[in-house]
């Protein structure tokens, strides 16, 4: 076994094999997170560039982080067959480690290969095919929109819920790849431009307009619309806590009071019925917080949406709600219900995004 050590730019590579392959266009730069320790990359006849010279003919690369200086060059590895493993997880395309003092691990991958690795992390590819196709079109649109926004950044999307959850080849299956292929190049547009294609798990009966979640001004296609198709969602109805009442002292800590909560009251609701502002008070202190702040303080897995009401009893407070997620854009369980009712992907998308059109990428 040949072993070669190549060092430069503050990174040391221990190589066991190298080669290259071309990627399909367009390419998406997916941030897999911060690179802050040693990492192992494997692939067939890998080729790594960015260290002043290339290494090739090896099948394993161990990248060890050393001191990174501002202006240091990125390192990029690709394999002969277009597949790599990073710490045992397979990815298509290439793996890039950015330069600078806080390097990122980036998967540079073809758009449709990326989408095939997203579908099953956002919905199930076993859902009715028109719902899966709607998700593929929307995920493609979201990606293209972010690519336009982040041209000057090191990445286009993050592989987490901050953008779209992506886990590489392990999340692909035939149904996901088929939905991506059948919708190849299709995106949702308004006025000829890709839309900000937001989506969530279940709306609870009506979607939300984004200004009530993040502020600002909603775009014309970001209207609150009636759904009526997401009743089969696992969290269509939920309760916090699951039983009994939340302890007032513990609730006070989570909501930023230094004492037990004696009052928890919704002051205003949004036009779609979600909690807009709440008053939280103890004996000596009180605060007003938004529904989003309340949800974030208690955790999105506990308070699944801001579509809720507050109940009180002698032991404390509890919350009864409906839906899951921020409520903006396409309701995924609603899309599933619409597809099961015979609606096509185009009808599903245009229901949740009024005034939009499906067009093909140039």
C-alpha cells in the first residue's frame, strides 16, 4: 500500500488513492457544518487539489486541521466515480474544505442529486407521487432562490432545518430520484422570478402569512390560504405538556422570568388564528412576547406551532394547539391530502402560492 503525506495551507493530508469526475450542472454548495477536527474522506481513486499540488491514485484521505490563516486556499476532493464517503456517510459530487480561520465542510453536488438527498428528509417518498413531485419542485425552487441570494458566500444552503435537511446518498431511493427526474428543471415563479419557496409540516387548517412570523412585508404569493387537507398529520392536534399542567416555576425559568408564572395569556392573534402576542407575569415581574418567541423558548418539539390556546388550572398552565411548523407556504401534509384527492403537483403548488407559475430553468 502506497502512503503519501502532502501538507500545505495549514492542512495535512494522509493519502491512500486519487482520481476525478465531472459533475452535472448546475452545482449546489451544501454546507455540512464547521470543519473543526480531523476527518476521513474515502472514494475510488480520489483526487485532492488546493495544497499547491495534486495527489492522485489513493482511496482514502485523512484531513487533519492545523492552524488556518486568513486567505488560505480551499481543499477540494473528488473521486473517479463521483461518490465519496465523509466519516462513513456517502455523498455525490466533491467535498470542499474552505479556507480561512473558520473552515467549513462543503459538499459541491449537482442540483438534482442534491434534491434526491433532500426529499426523504422533508417528507416521505412513499407519499402519493404528485405530492412528492410538488415537494421536488418546491425544494428545487428554494435552492435556486438561495443560490441567487448567497452568491458571495461560501455555500448556497445548509444541510439542516435552517434550509433543507440533506444527508447525501443515504437518503435517496428510487421514488425520490424519479420525482426529481420527472420534474427536472421545473421551478415555481412569480413575475418570471423564482419564489421564496417556504414550506412546513402541517398548517392545522390554514397557512400563515410570513410577516406574522418574521416581520417585514409578505410577497404577493405569500398569502394565508385555507387548507383542509392536513387532518391526517400526526401532530394535527397536540398538547403541552402531554399531560397535566406545566409547573409554574419551571415555566418561569424557560420564559425568562425569575419567579413562577401566575399569568399566561394570549393578548392578540394573527388573522389566521395564531398567537401573535402573549403576556407572561409573575408576582413581581411581567413581559410580553411574540408567539414565535414563546414557541422558541419552550422548544419546537413541545409547542409545535403558534396555532394554540392557553388553559389554566390550579396546578399551572397547559397549551392545546394544532399543526406543526411556522405555517408559511406549502403545508406538506396538506399537499399529501390534495394528492390523495387527485390533485396534480401544479394544482397543489398554485393553491399554496396564489398567482405563481411553473417554469423551466434556463
